[in-house]
């Protein structure tokens, strides 16, 4: 199963085989080393190449893009449309209009792009009461908000595409009065989605933004990103509040929107499950992360080690 292009992005636990499951108190590791030696195109070109590459790895399957209405998933949708892939587009609607904000944006953008969409009703409260705990066990994910994504994608018949947030960057030093270092974060809970899909033999790409090394590197060459790591955007939440500026370098017509989760009115369900998982797992064991500077990540991508 392909979780990234030729499985270039890898994870492991201790000396366990790549793509292994956590079986004890073993260190969590990730690897970007792939001996990359290709010419990097523009960010838009790499978006197109990544979309086409997923279809090459899963021939004959129609891409099923789960569109949240956020900027990340919009870029993924545009990439498939622009290579002529004719993706099926799914928009998830929770009961009681919990995620009405996101659904409204998703429908508006689909109409602007002249894209047909499938609106899927999903009972969020019922999910947390009946299904979430088992999925947590199978995926080895202890972040309750992530678990529903693994359930509602069962409605798709094709290549499941879910664009978990792009490679996350954060400033190691939050004091902007001093020079800071920006680090890329790899989270264990993200690869939990891949574990789940491998376990169930599902054709799926959840970490779409890490699909290909050229896509990862081209992102860091956006003018916005270079300004970000040079501290041109002062403030702790710079990456969340300014990222659209970078995406508009590629698609100037993207609509501004606030970041929302769709869980704002159901946090009590999330908190109840998390408290239960803490007791069940004797803590939250699947929250490890690996951090790299841009220099270290770039060097590793070009390395074969």
C-alpha cells in the first residue's frame, strides 16, 4: 500500500520494520531520506504532479476528495480538477449544523469551481458513543477529534483523499524579540490514519501534503513561507493567520476564511472520550512528535541515509 510516493516518507518504532505498529515503549521515528535528485517545479506544478502521482500509484481508482471547506483541502481539490481527474467530492455535514460554517464554505467554493459534490450526513454524537473507541485502538490514535475522519470516509468507493494539514511548522522560541528557529513537526497521530488504512486494506492517501518530496520542498519556497521563517509575521499564530497569503501566490482568487474545526459545540464529547482513553491507555501514549529545522529536513530529503 502506498502512503506516500514510493513510500518515501517513512516511520518506525525502535528497530521495528517501517510502517510497524507501536508494541511497547519504543521510540517513534520518521525519515525523509530518499535521495531526491529531481528538479523542483513551482508550488502549483508540484501540486499537479502530486495529484497525478497518486493516481499512478492507484491506477483505475477515482479520487474521492473529502472537502472540508478549508484552504488546504481546496488546493488539493483544485489540483485534481486541473489535471482533468474528475474527482468525486464529498462534504461531511454533522447533525445540528455543528459544522455549518465549514459546510457553507465548501458548498460555495464547489459552486464557484463548478464542481458537483456529495453531501454526507454524519451523526457525530452517535459516532463518539458507539465507534470512536474501537477506531482509536485500531489506528493507535488518542486524539478524539481525528477519529471521525476514519469513519466517514467509509462512504467513498475509490481512492480516498484526505488532506490533513500541510507540513506543520512552529517557532521554537515564541518570544519574537529574540531570533527564533522554525521547525517542521511530524506527529505520531497523523501516521495513525495510515496504520488504520493499512490494517483494513483501504486505498487512501491521508497525509496528502507529504505525498512527494518535491511538493514538500516547493511549499518551503513560497514567498510567504520564506517571510514566515524570517519572522516577517510577528505573532505566535502567524502560520494559521497568514497561510492563505501563500496559497494566493498560486490561486489569487481563493476566498478568505477563518479556521474552524466543526467541533466548537461538541467539545464535551471530545473531552469525555479523551478522559476515558487516558484511563484505558494509562496516559496518552500516541502523541509523540519529531521536529526538524528546514535545513535538516532539506538535507535529509536529498540524502540516501
